[in-house]
C-alpha cells in the first residue's frame, strides 16, 4: 500500500519504490528521476517491502 512506481536519484546507485523510505524521500528534486534507472533496489525499500 505504500508502493508506488519506482524512482531514483541520479547520484545514487539504487532505486526506490516505497514511499516510507527515508533515503528515497530525501532525494533532492534536481536529482530525482522516475523509473529504476537500471539500478538495484534500495536496501531500505527491500526491508520495507
Ligand atoms: Zn529506498
């Protein structure tokens, strides 16, 4: 239920898909992109999901 479509930061090697992820929520707007970016899933999102 906290799931949404994936997003990622151009500065990080991982993507996020959980709205409760602190790291995912702290991405600066200018670095934010939608999609996985072909990256691995963030460990916090993995734990939350
Ligand atoms: Zn995350």
